[in-house]
C-alpha cells in the first residue's frame, strides 16, 4: 500500500495564507506588523525552552501584557471610568452654572426693581409738587367713581 505524499501547496506556490494567524511575529502577508507583535515576541522569548509550568509563573508579566494588548480590557475599564467621571463633573459644573445664572438673574431683577422704585418715587414727588397730573385725576373711571 502506497501513502499519498503530502503536498505543501502554499510553500510550493509561495503563498502565506494562514501561517501568519498562528504567530503574530511571523512574516505578515502585507508586511504590516500586528499591534501586539512586540508583546507576543517578549512572551515567546521568555517562555521558550523552560516548560509550560515554569513559563506560566516566570513569564506571567509578559503574558498578561500580551493578553491586555489583544483584549484591551483594562484600557476599556479605565476609559469607562474616565468617561463616567467626566460626565459627573460636567453635570456638577452644569448645576453650578445654572445656580450662577439663577443668581445673576435675581440680581438683575433686583436692580431693575430698585430702578423702577426710584423712578416711581421721583414721579410721586413731581405729582406732589404739582408739576405732573396723576393718573387718578385724569382717568374717567376714577371720576365716575368719585362723582
């Protein structure tokens, strides 16, 4: 019985279709290095030739860096925490701005009222001095009620 020879078609035609998926440090099809290549290379260099159990302990930092680069879990959680803090600060500053605007509006209203009171007092003084005729004297509705 004769065995079929294994033909490595990729190697024969110079193709690199799926080998680059196994190790990121391998030659890439478009010569673009993956983003986590350096972390994977450090981990492989550290773990090479020392055995799985020993490598698990001694190369934990390199492995954790490589996994963080791939999954970006810590980065995502930090970003979410920053966004939450930013939203809280914006909300607090918005409330402060609303309070400040409210205080400014109250001050404007008080200034307007004091100006009106001052103008009203001047009018009363002029009416009392006889320089102006008051509304009560010229209005027909008041004359009918008095008569």
